[in-house]
């Protein structure tokens, strides 16, 4: 008999003990009084598979009644314990079952409590893989998951990193969900504190206000009818979050129309500093001014930026194998979905910032088009001369050399169209950002089949030499 067959036989026999628990010596009572269930188990199996049970039985946590140990576990449901007990006996768990998906937060907590760390790791990876297929699960279950992570800080590191990645790329999957108002105080605070939270600061503020109102059943949504006491109730609810809102990173219009009318919700010192700052921006402030949030690209991966760095240094169209980080880093100046798609938004965020890269994700496509401006945008209403600018196209889901187009400037006098209005882009017509058009004129190759395009989102990055 082979070694493999012997081990299979052993596993089969132990599994039979789960299916037919003859000669059991442990009764495990799970659930509370209203939903109590009793499971039969074997002391030797429980202790061999879990340090939690080994300690429990050696420390007399379980009572001996006749031939049986009685162990009570009221904080776990019968369904969840059944799944865990099957895992203890068989080493298997069917994660695509509906009852597992709907109880996965409780499963995580129970598996960690019972020191089943391999199962904890497996469950974390399952959630991450599940969301990589589509976003439906995180939309339905994200609030419960974030609350679980927040209540068990440091226990589920993979999920903490996963949740931070969601917030840095697609926070509206959570904050835009109908269940957002169920987010715990600590969970919401951990989100608002993130330096890489990918939301406009004014949107963070407005959602905080809605969350605070939803947390108080006595408050109605029409704030124009509120008394002083009602404002005090909301102020107390959101007070611990205020210091983490980047009020000084908002536009004057956002401050004037969205913050100033609700000044009574702010600490007096902060309210006075904001009133002064938006009239005299260079004034000395008492309040600590937080830096802008650092956002990762919602359009591209690291390898795409490595390729752009390679092109900035004069590289060819095709990327070398194993291309590493170049000598540049990229600081996000503007994201259309976060900061706006208008020319004024562009001027406010991107003018006079030095060399930049523009990335445009086309609507209903994985295609990215863009360009590198090695000088700066300033609204001079002139063509800027450059020998090193280029425009390009590739796909966000691949770096296949057959789908990459690198188009370097052919007539340097027309490299950059530094328009004062919508004539902002590259060449006389090679890539116009706000006219949403590209027609070959002063660059070496056409980057898009059609002369016009629709934008799903776009980003502008400041290029910084390391």
C-alpha cells in the first residue's frame, strides 16, 4: 500500500468520526438560550487540532458530567460552529456555499478565537479573491467587514491591507453603499484618517454629515429647520472626526457654499482660521494644516508607470523584460472623478507644477491614452517648444507590445499646446484633453483610431526626479 493511500485512509477514518461520532466524549453547547445546539466531538481530535481546545480542557473550562465533557460556546452560532467542526475533522471547507459567504465575518472571528490560523488565512484570501472577480460581494458585505476589521485591529492583516486598497482606489463601493450608515465610529475614523483615501475632501465632509445625522434618530435630514440643540447633537457625534478632515485642501467655492454655513459644527479656533485662510491664503494659522491625501492611480498599475519612466529617459516603444522602477516618482495632482473634469479644475490643480503626465481612460474600454509634458502648463495660450515630449496609448490590463503606441514629437515647435481655454494638450491637434480629440499633426504616430473620444476618467501626475 502506497504512502498516499495510507494517508487517504487515515483522513477517511477521521472524517467518519465527524459523520458518525461514535464513542464521543465531548458535548459542545453553542449559541444562546433561544438558539442552542449541541455538537458531539472527541477530546483527542479537538486538542490535536486546536491549541484553544487544548488549553480549554487542561484549564477546566469544561465540566465533566459522567463520561462526557460539557463545553459551552454561547458566542458562536450553530451554523458557524458546524462549519468549523467539519474543518477540524476534515481540513476542508466549502467556501462557495451561500451560508458560508453570508457568515464569513463570524467565521473569521470564531476561527481566530479557536486558534485555527490556517483557516483564518484561508478565509482572508477567499474574500480578497472573491472581490477580484466582481465588486458585488464587497458592496453587500463591506460595512460588516470593515466593522469586523476595526474591532479586531491587527488580527486580519491581509484584510486590513485589502480594505485600505479599496479606500485608495474605489471608496464609493463602500461609502456610496446603502449600508454606509451602519459603519462603526472606529471603522469610519480609521477610513477618514487614511492618507490615501481616494475621495474629494468635500465629499468626505458631506458623507460624514449624512452619517452623523443617520446615527441620531432624533435628527431629520433638513438642517434648515434645526434648533441649536440639534446642531450640538451632531457636533458631538462628529467631533472626533473633525481634526482628520483636510479643510484647507478644499477649493474656495467648496468652503464658501459647503463649510461656512455649517461653521457652528466646527471648533471655534478652526472656524476662525478657515474664515481667514480663504480670504488671506498666506496668513499664519493656529490650526495644524494637514497635507493633501496621497492617492494611487485608479487607472494604471506600477508597471505602466515604469514604462512611462523608461520613455521619459528616451527608451523605445517596447518595454524591456523585468523593467524596474525608473528614476521618477509620480504625485497625483488631479483625478477627474474626484476633482472635476473642467478646464478650471485643471488650471487650479495642474498649472505651474512643472513636468506632468496626463492619463485618460476611454469610456467603455480598457484603453489609456495620454501624454508627457516636460515643461509645465501655465495657460500662456502659446505652443511650447520641446524635443522630449511624447504621447502614447496602451491598455490598462496588459502591456502587450502589439497594443502599445509611443508617439514622440516630430515638430518640436508645436510640442505642447498650452492653451488658456480648451486648447490644452499636445501638438496642434494630436491630443486635446478638453476637446476630446486626437488627429495626427505634429507627432510621429496616431494614438487612437478615432479622431474623437469619450472620457471615463483622467489623471494628471507631477513627474518628480528621485
